[in-house]
């Protein structure tokens, strides 16, 4: 897979330079490339305890992204997933440590422990006060005597950073860090592995599976499980976290492992709220990418018990773009719709024939979801089938409250329902279509003429006509032929839809932004949906 890098050999140094350039002058790097890759604060007061952390790169924004007021004083960066050298760590210590001393915050990986540990010894030999804490928050293997340090490390950075910024001595800063380490528990889950620059992607996790308990260096998890959606995935993670949690309120840090979309992260956050531990979560950090594993499509959750001192330290200001801050984790507030927008429920009535027809239309649209998505993927984002099927399912659920016996009100009710449940421009256009059809019906027009009036209104509002490669290419001829029966309408719709395959220049809709090569040889998805709907009704 192509990546936005120039060279594997300069990847980390290029990234550090980009980070420093974009810092507004708050960061600098030591002059030691390529062996010494250290990012430091430019506003550092050596009278305070310095905080130094780091490790292998590939976890961005950690660790350099957390160098700044209220968190780290320096970050020592290794190559991708590789510990920095002893000399690099020592350079970081010497660059920022004054009489108040330095705290090293180290994730529990052998290379980090050894290299940071030896650097600490060498710094002490030069007369510096250096303490070191080891973070081991991973609960994937509860019986492991040396658990890994993962995203919980960020909470150590934040709490210790706030204490140090306040002027506390080295012992107090180290004690605060240890309290966080003792309380933090983390677990990760991913749908895919990460792509190490310069190496092929490992296809370790099969389709339909998720891996739980994996580390941040792409190492395998403790178990592969069936993936049954976000809520089930979170419950699996919660089952590992709950035994490590005490009583009382907790903070949750929801961390994007690099390749999960913000949309999915929000869903996972809601799933956490609904999980077994949801009521115990009082504060949240994230969801955000903080301790990543390159482009891994995964998430990690860290929990930490809250006491007044810890909460105050977590809430303390930190002038860092990478730190999302801590907020209350509260129920979603729901406000009433503004006056004039609250839906007015029509008077429900029944009409078996109308009920059957609407239900039949819905069933047809639901059944063609997959092929329409596949067709749309050739020229769009592959969601036409899902958009229509979602609206159809909502419509079926609303049948019991529909005014089925009154065609005028039924047209209007269908339009209102589609306007609320169907996304994108299609939902708006169909809402206009049925609203106008209801208006025409109220004026005494029959079904065919009412629908034709609805189509004309859509043409006026949407700006599309026959030949513009939209659903109108199938819907217009279908309505014109409807007077001769459903079979004739179906044939006309099919001819209109198939004709769109030869239209290589769309003048309306999303296809207007696409090249001729993207459009040629396949039907417009909207027109195809109309054709399949009429064919299904005629069958």
C-alpha cells in the first residue's frame, strides 16, 4: 500500500521536523540526527521537575505530540516500533534536567526499560537526580508478571505533568505517577493489523474476526473473536477491564489506534456508555488518536479510578493540540424540535390494498440493497441501496400510523416520513415528490397525474431532466407508460435506466462531478432502483 513518505530511512526525522515546524515555536529538536531524535520544550523552566518519556515511533501523536506545558518536557523518539538508544535518552535527560531532577516515564517493554534505565544510571553518575517509573497498564494477560505499557501511559504523562508544572518536588511527582500506574487498566481490540513502512501488510486477522488484547507494535492479541458489531466488541473489552476496576467513579480514555474513522469512534464511545461499566464512567478523554499503532483499525479503552487529586491534575490546563482534554461523560441531552418542525402525526386509517402496495414497494427496495450498493460503488460511495433500504424499513415500521385510506394524506405522510428517515439529496427529492403529489391529489388529480405532478416539481427544484443521468431517466417514461399498466411502466423504466449506461456526462446529482470513464458502461443507480421497483411491482 502506498504511503505518504519519501524514504523509510528518513520517515521519523521528517515527521519530527514537521511536528516542530507546526508547533508555533513551542518545540525544538536536539541537533543529533539521525541517532539522537529528541523533541524538547522551548519554554522550559529548569527549576521544575522535568518529565521525559518516549519509545519507538509509529504511535503518533505520542510521544512528541505531548511535549508542552502541562505534560512532557522532552520526548525521545526511536525508529518505528524500536526503542531509542541509550545515548538518545541520555541526551534528552541532559537537555532538560536541572536541580529539581527528572522523572523518566517508561512503557514496560524490554528495550525501553533497558535503554532508559541505563541512561538514568549514566545521568545519576553525572550528579543529576533521576527517578524512573514503569507503566504496565495492559490487562490482556492478567497473569503476566510484566504487563505492557500502552495508552494508560498518557494519563501518567498528564497527571505527573500537572504536578510538576505546579512546582512539586521529584518525590511528589513520582508518587503521583505511581498512583496512576497502579490504577490504570487498558485493553485493545482491532479489526486489522497495521502497515509497517517498507513492509507488506500482514493479513493476520481474517474477515469477520477481531483481535482482542493486542499490543501497540502490531504484535498479535491474546484471542481472535467473531466480530458482531461495535457494542459486542466493547462488551468483550469491558469484560477484561471490569475485574481491574474498583468502586467509585472512573475516567475512560478512548483511544483510536490509528485507522478507525471518527464516525466509528463515536459509535464505540456510545457503546461504552451503554456497556456494563458505563454507569461507573464519570469523565472521558477522547475519543481521539493519542497512542496509535500506525494505521491499525482498532481502539483501546483505558480506565482509571478518580479521586479529587487525580481529577484535578487531569483537568489542569495543557497547551497541547494532541491532548483532547477531559470532559464529563454524561447522558446525551435531548432538546425539543423548534416550533414548526415538530412532526404532526396524521390520523391513521387502514386500506388493505394501499397497505399491501406500500409494503410491497418497501420489500422490493430492501431486497435490492446489495446490488444497488455494488452498482453505486462504481461511480459513487456505494450507499444508494442502503439509503433506500433504510428508508423502506422505516416506512414499513410506520404503516400502522399512516392514513392509508386517504390518498392525498397518504402521499403527504410518505413525503414527511422520507424527509425524516432518508438521508442525502435523494430523501429531500422524494419528500418533495410525494408532497407535490399530495397537493395534486388534493386538487382532484388521479394517482398517475398526481405522481407526474410530483415529478415535475422534482425537476423544477432539482434542476435535472431526461438525459441528465438521474432517476428521472427511468421515472419519467415509467409514469408516462403507467396508463397502459404496470408491465408497460416496467418496460419503459428499464429502457430508461439502461439508456443511462451510455450517458457519460451527467448534468445533475453527484455523478456530475465524475469523469466519463467513471460513468460509462453502467446504469445510474437511482434510475436502476426505479426500474427494479417497477419490475418488482409488475412481476
